[in-house]
């Protein structure tokens, strides 16, 4: 039975793929379904530019129709258009009571805008801005995925280390239980001491069980961020270790966030879009000039009895008054400009706050690492001394258990401090708008 279990463990280990922290970020940015949706939105925005550019090109239309009637006006005009009108058609009876005629009409029309007060130009510029907005939204999504993948990855590492600490605590409690039984047999303690350590051992085993469950959930959460099946197995190769804190000061990160943060760029692009819309609204005060040409063929039969004509003209269309609707649109666009500028200010302050929070968390976590490392050493030394004293009958089981719990808690606090430092470093890079799969904080 043990052989079978060992073989299964070897196979599972062989199937697990190595995954670094930076590799997890790259995988999330390429595999997650939301990235494909963002790419489609960028492509759609690029196609909007093609639509806007069509304003510079002529519009061609073709129409084919068939009509039959004995309406005097229709008969008269159709015969003229077909070049079949004769003197006999001037007879009063023919004019008042004509026989029905067919008219197969083919019309090819072309229209070219000569002047539109810059409407087409601003449409193209607005489309370019919307494409940039879509690209920034995609970049923001990629950064969100990078931050989420890093947090999930570090969460798995923390849970794995926590499970290791819990297992060490179980081994330590088992050793203390054996030691307590030896001390009892020597007559230096009572059954109550042994029972107390047995209760403590059960509590440590419960911690181990809980951390096993937490690890399973943490691994599933990592796979969800990566866009993979929840049961996908990975061998995480990046270790949970203290990192060197970045050298740049907070002001440098705030300045970087003002220019590199995707939300800040989107806010500025939003202002430019609103300004283009305002200019577009003012264009309604200017005339529109277009050139139109028509080729027409009218036939009594589908192929024969035909007559052709053409038409060409220039049209100037100028909206002189439409009930102050244009003025209302201009005022509305001006208010939208003010709103987007205020939103940009709000985003700027928000990104600065995120930088300050992440920078403070990073400094705090770094200080906690130093304090917790000293606490771990002190707790382990205290436990060693207490064990020696307990074996000599100089300390109580209460002192022993208290020191065991202190060692466990100090080790977990140190792990949490290291985890928080790594997460804070990632979030500082994210807040400054520079988090990528190649960022130093992911090493």
C-alpha cells in the first residue's frame, strides 16, 4: 500500500510544472479571459477610426426600382424619361386617359463632402483618443491581473509556510509529550501535565488541518486568477523571503504615478475627448457644402425602350436656427469638460493616496520583519531554557506550553511580515503604474 502511495506522489510531483512569481504574472496576462475581451475592445476602437475616415471619401449608392401605373403625370414623365414621348401623346384623350406604362429605373448616385467645418477631422481624432482609452483600459487590466496574480501567488507561499510551521509545532508538541511522560515516570510531574500537553498537541494538529484546507483554497484562488482550471497543479519556485526595499522615495513614486498610472492617463484622455465633442458641437454653426452627381436610366422594358440622363450639383446646407438646440449642446459639452477635468483631479489625488498607503505599508512591514525575527530568536531560546528547566522539575507545564505557543505565534508573525512586505512592494509598483512581469519586485 505504501509503495502505491509513493508512486502516486512521484507521478503527481512529475506532473506539476515549475512556476515563478513573474511566470505567474505572465500567465495571468496571457491566459485570463478578460484579456481577450480587452484586446477585442482595442480592435473595435481601431475600426471606429476607419468609420470616421469614411467622411473624407465619396458615398456611392445604386438603386433599382420597377413601377407601373396609368396615372397621367406618371405616364407623361416616364415617357419623357424613356425618350419615347411623341406628338400623339399630346392628344387630350391620351393626356387625360393614358394607357398604363412600365418604368424600370436604375439610379447611380455619388456624393462628396467638400466642407464640413472639420467634423470629419475631429471624428477621426476622437476615434484615435477612444483607441488610446481602450489601450489604457487593457493596460490597466493587465496591471490588475499582475497585482492579483502576485497577491495570490504570495498567498499560496504564506499558506505553505504556515503549514510547515504548524507541522513543526506538531512535532515539537509530540516531543514535549514524550518528555512530559518521561518526567512523570521520574516522579517530577503529574498526569495533569501530560494531559495538558496532549490537549496542546490536539490543538496543534487542528492548526495543521486548518492550514491544509487553507492551502487548497489558496491554490484554487491562484488558478482562478491565472485563468486556469482550479485543480491545476503547480510547483511554486519563488520563495517567500525578505526583499531589499526600493531606493526611490515616496515623492518619486507619486510623480511616476501622475504620468504612468493608467487611470491618470485615461482621465486626461477623457478631458481631450470632451474637448473634441465641444468643438464638434460648435461646428453646427457652420455650413456644410457637398457635391452630388446622379446617373439615371429609365426603361419601358427591362432592357429596351431606354432613356438616360444625368444630374450634377453643389449643395450648401446651413442651419440658421433650430430652437437653440445647438447652443444647448455646446453648453452641455462645456459642462462635460469641467466634469472630466474635476475627475482627472480626483484620480490624481487618488493615485497619490494609493502610493502613500503602499509606501507606508512597505516601510511598516520591513520594520516588522526585523522585530519579528528578533522575537523568533528570543522565543526559541526561551523555549529551550524552559524545556531544560521542566526536565529538571524547575518549571511548570504551563510555562512550557506558553513558550511553545509563543514560538508558534512569533514564527507566524515573521512569515506574515515578510508576506506583507512583498505584497506592499508589488502594490507600490502597481500604484506608481509600473508593474509588469519584468518588475524587480517579482524576482
